[in-house]
């Protein structure tokens, strides 16, 4: 399938205007649009503007509130619980990040449990908010069932991703953002948009047989990463994100791919104030030593070893300079959503 080259600014403007048109306040619309385009810039199109239409459908059906009215319902100083009131996931996650980082500044650690939220895109967008303020950010979330329990059957366990971001010298960050399935389900939707096969080991069809057809995979289940280990980690992320927070868990969580049921997603955001553990300069030197040791393992004639998050930073620089190359279907879907809302976006090119 053919692709379209487009600038990040054009995409941000289009997404923002679409969300405003369906009732999202301007500042919130900008946040959501920026988070999606940032995922595209990092090279993770599965979590980028591909998702605009799904979010819009959920807002227009009423299962997700366009105007987010998240509220702190429990305040214990260093810890708090935030009820998202079925608002927009990105807006809720950003509020949780700010609360946790502020509390870490006062107490050394800040932990915010989130209930009644929605899908928030890429977790790294929010953990990356912590390092510029001298903190390590940790974020867990649950998601709608995508895989079967280990040695079981039926979709009962979410991919339940998590992210950790820590500062490096020079405004750089070391960032991990992973799902516990072999692949995020959004990558299967992206393969469908690209009209391409998926690799072996990603998913099984509805009959339980391995498949490389993205359409069959979407009717079946995604496989866990690292076999039973991925399954176990995913269950424990649901304990932190859903059970502990008082939100939905297991099959009670509903994803962004439908517009019938509230999300009931839960998150847990933790911020660690580095200065409460050791001087920042000492921490940054130790991080630099860690990176240098990792890169010393580079093989002759092969690409340089990259630390977690470095590939995304390189992709962002390249895509900002050259423009984003997106599947034609993704651009067509954005135009269709805009047309439905009476908003002219991304004119013919």
C-alpha cells in the first residue's frame, strides 16, 4: 500500500481540530493530538494518529467524556487516588503525572493511583515528564483482554504495558516502554492498514492456530512475550493498575477499539525524586557510566549498541527533519473523521 509524507505540525493541527470539533477543550485537544503525533515521531505508528478515529467514536457515543473532570478522591500526602470520571486517557494520565511529580518534590516519592480512565496512547509520553523535573517516572496501566492465560484459552489478560524513564546528562533520557504481549495490538491494526502480513509468533487466530494474517489475528489473541513470563508480568501489572486502584481489571477493562462500553482502565504513576536518594550530579555520572558500559559491548562491523529509548530519539530527529511517512489509509481515515465532524483536514496532496 502507498504511503504519504506529511509534517508533524500538519498532523498535530489536524488531530487538535478534530478533537475540538467533538467537544474536547482546546488545551486538552492539543495534548491528545501531540501525544499521538509524538508516538508517530518515535516510530510507533501503532500508537499514533491511527487512533484518532477510535477516540472520536468513543467520545461521540458518550462512553468517553470529551470534557475530562478528573478528581482527587483520596489524598494521603505522598500518595493519592485520582478518579478519571471516564474522561480522555491522555488528559487523565498527564494529571496523574503532574500530581505524582509534585508530591515527589515534597515527599521524595509520589504515587498516584488512577481509576475509571481510558486508553492513553504511549506510556512513555507521560513517564518522560518526570526526568526534566529531577525524577524517575514509572507508569503502569491495564488494558482490554488481548491474550489467553498461560496454558489457558480465551482472551482474559490485557497487554498491560508499563514504562520507566530516567534522566541522562544533556536533557537526554533512558526510557523503556513495553507491552507484555509479543506485540501491541495496535501494531496488528497498523499491519492491516499497510496491507502486510504480521511476523510469526505475534498472534493466533480464533481457532487457536498461528496466523500471519492481521485480520485473523484481530479475531484471535495476541501471544505473550517471553512465554509464561510475559503472562505473569501482565497479571501483576493488572494488580497494580486495576485491583489496587479500585478500577476495572481483567475482563472488566474495555479497549479503544469499540465505542459501546466505558474503558474502566486503571493506571499507577510513581515518581521518585532522585535528590532524595543521591545528589543529581552523582546519579547522572553513574547513568553515564552505565551507558558507556552498554556501548562498550558493540560488535565490530555491527550497529552501535543503543540504550533503551535511544532509537526513539534518533527516529524523532529523522522524522522531524524529513516528515512522517504514514500509510495512505491512515491519512484517508483522518480525512473521513474530519469530514464527519465538518472539519476540513489534510487536503488532497
